[in-house]
C-alpha cells in the first residue's frame, strides 16, 4: 500500500468474517452478541458492528451508554447491551437511544423504572449475576431475591439474565462450577426470560451449554487466541495488523548504547533503524529490548527502551534496507509479531495490546481484497448532547427546499448555512427565547456616550459559569463570537486599556439569583466571569439570564450594531437615546421566516420586535444609524 502515513493499522474484515464463520460452528442455534466495546478492541466499532450484523449478530455489546449512542448515530439499530453498570445520570440517554442496560442493583432498577413510568415506556433490561467473576453483577447468594424484586417493577422487562466467566480460556473446572451455579439459579426462578447467557469467546469452545441461548463474542472474532490450547480446536486469523516505515538508518559501534537509560549496549558493530512510532502509538513500553518487527521476511529485534514516539530495531541482517520501506509490527505475517507472542514476552494481555495499538494511526479497512474505508487520524468520536447531526441536517435541508422549491439551491444554501452554524465541529446548538435587549445612551462625556445596557433571555443552562466580554477591536470580539461560554459581548473601540471605568457590570442574574462575578482586564479585552455554586443544581434546565452593564460608546461613530448570533425566538431590541440625536434610522438584517421585524418609534426610543413565536437565525441583527 502506498500512503503518506508514518504508521497505520489495517483491519482485514475478510479475516473477521472467516473467524465469525468458524465461531458460529460452535454456537449452533444460539443467538450471537458481537462485543464492540472499546471501539471493538481497537478495530472500529462501526465497521465491526456492520459486518457482524450482516453475519447474523442479534445484539451488540458496549461498555457504556456513550459507545451505544455513537452507534445509534451511525444508524445501527439492532439491540445494544451495555455490559458495565450504568449510572443514574445516564438513564435519560439510555432510554432515549433505546439501549439495553445491564442491571446489578435494585436501586438503579428502581430509578430506571421510575423514569420509564414518567415517559410511559417499558424498558428491556438484562440482569447481571456474579457467579464467581467477583466483579459486576448481583452477589450470587442474594441474586434470587433481587431478581424477584426487580421482576415486580411494572415498567421494566427482564429480557435477559446473564453472568460472566472468570477464566473460561484455561480453567474448565471453575468455568463449569460457575455455569452450574447459574443453571441452579435460573431453574429456581418462577419465570424464564427470553435470553440467558454466560459464555464469552473461550466459553463457547471449552464448555458444552444446554440451557443458555445467547453468547457474547469478543476476542476470538478478532482472531486472537485467548489460550494457545485453543489453536487445536478452532482456526482463526488475526484481523488487525500494524505497520510503520523505516525513518532513519544508523550504525552503532561495539560498546555504544541505544536509547534512554542506555539499556542496550552494542556487543559488536551493528546497523539499526529508527521507526517513527513509540508507546504513544500503543506499542507497549514493556516491549523495550523484547519486541519484534517484521521487515523483508526477517524478524528484527527491538533495541533499547521504547520511546514515546520512536523505537530502534536491529537491521544488521537485512539486505539493502532503505528509508521509507514498510515494516510490520503486529499481525499474521509471522508468529513472532502476533499479539499472543508479543504479549507473552512481557506477561501482558492481548486484549490490552489490541485496544492500544495504532492510537494515533489511521485505520484502513480491507474487504474482499479491496480497501473500502478509512477512518481519520486521531480517531475519536464525540457524542453531541442534544440531537444527531444527521437528523438536524435532513430537517433543515428539507425545510429550506420546501420554501425555495428547489432542492439544488437549497443544498447550496444549507451547506453555507451549516458551515456558519457549526463553524466549530461538535459545537452544540444553543437557542434562546424571549430575548429583550435595551441599549440606552445616557449622556455624552467628551469623546464617548455613556451607555447602559440590559439583556434578558431564556435558555438552557449548560455550565455553572459564563463570561461577559468587552473587546477593544473587532478581531478580538470575533474570537468570542462562537465561544459557548460567552453570553454577552460589547465592542468599545479605543487605544486605552479597558478597565472597570469603561465597562462595569451592574447586575448579573440567573432566575433572579444575583451571581458572583470577577472582572479581569487583558491587553485587548476585558472579561467578567459570572459564577455561583448554586448554578450546578440547575444545569440542563431552562433559566432566565439577566445581564446589565454600564459602559461607553465612541461618539465619533454614527452607528451602533447589535448582533444576534444564536438561534433566537421572540426578540425585542430597544435603542433609547435620550434626545441626544434628532433622528435614528434602523437597518435590520433578520434572517428567518420573516426578514422584517415590527419597528416602532416612541419619543426617544426605537424598538424592534418579532412575533412571539418567530425564530431568528444566527447572523441576524440591526444597525442603528444616527
Ligand atoms: C468483554 C466482555 C465479553 C467478551 O469477552 P471475550 O473474551 O473478548 O470474548 C463478554 N462478556 C462480557 C460481560 C464482557 O465484558
């Protein structure tokens, strides 16, 4: 493969399918849950999920609700089981995104049931019983009573009961003991849930099960043997390979050291190469002086300590090595670079190595011999907290095209709009309602007008603090435009350092609660941090903001602009000028359903108003000219 990457992981989906097919021979007619937690052990949850669903997976298994929500955003709609205990605070998204929590405490079940009642839903859960793993799950001895208690909660449906093996790869006796305990418990219950499951990958190979009907498959599907004994029973191919390139070639003379702390000293003259990957790329530090790299059909030893971003390998035996040549650090090209072998060198875990390898590498997917997909460098997926970008996109695009009656133009407008709206990726959408803004020019003092401003609106509180900014030039002001922590901005031109004399808070309130604030002046702007401990309790709720300031505006300017940079409903903007001018004209630029607000003049005040249920898009505003 030709590419510009310093390192890359290759995910061979054909090998994944090969493994799944072989695993299915062991699971007979039981349903199969594909484990995709931790980004499918570093293989990419989305691509693995898609492939697994195609080959018959009935469930996906994730570690927490965020991993589940992300898959929902990627339009994966089969049941998703959250394997680890969930927190009370996660109940809302769990229900909203139709995820199936595992339950290991009555307290959580009760809260889930309460919420389910509130939203009038019946929620499927799987109960986790600890038969000997000693980790999550109900303690075995009282699990029977707890299950009955949970079963009496009307808005929960116990869809499954499961347990987890502690050592299915190499301790058959203990595994059988856990299995028997699980069986005893299930037999005693007065009802039978739809799904009973206990086996992970190695369990299905090493144990005959006859009453369970679902299995949870992780590591084996990625082609890694949990124990070398399993090789005799099932054939697997590793799915992940990791590659890098020769970055630099050098020679060390006898007695010279290589790397940090001089842990490797050359015994004779040797040629070595530097590869541009290190433990920050997931190449385990424990492979220092131990790891192997496959290069031109030879196994090269790692020399010295693994650095954060580099390693050294011995290439003395290599014929004609060249900077830029590809080398393989993990995969099936040679046994000595298999995850099992590498981790055996430091008594580590293949699970861990797979999760960490290629942390900053681009991932390429190969299927039916072709590259089908790649995920970007620094793969990291964010889950927005309100609604999915795809859903929002399609709503907006359809809305615009209806109005314009042309899909083509609407797409162009929509793209431009989105670019402004989501200038920063992963920015949440904020919106405000009942927006009242008054700007009053009080009197003229030398080169300035003294100005009093008040601003009031309702909005969902997302942080326990926010900022009010006064900037001395447009460039700085712009910087704060998209900052979600800034609630109010004022521009005061001038080549003086802004301080309390120029800009002062008169009052900041949320829901009539006066906040604390702290003013800081910097070179080109002044910021006021507004905060209060009590705000923590109302995060997520709609609150009323009130901000009032005393400041100045240059007298040599003959216009004043007010910008609206968030989606806002029901706007009322007033400019009060106390007979300082004879005439004020207004130039509104409102984008939204209506472009022209209602404008009214009253003595020395001009007011702009929208209808109460009218939304105005960002990048709207008004210029007062006097
Ligand atoms: C991770 C996990 C599995 C998968 O285990 P493998 O050994 O990778 O097959 C199964 N069950 C639970 C509860 C898990 O957390």
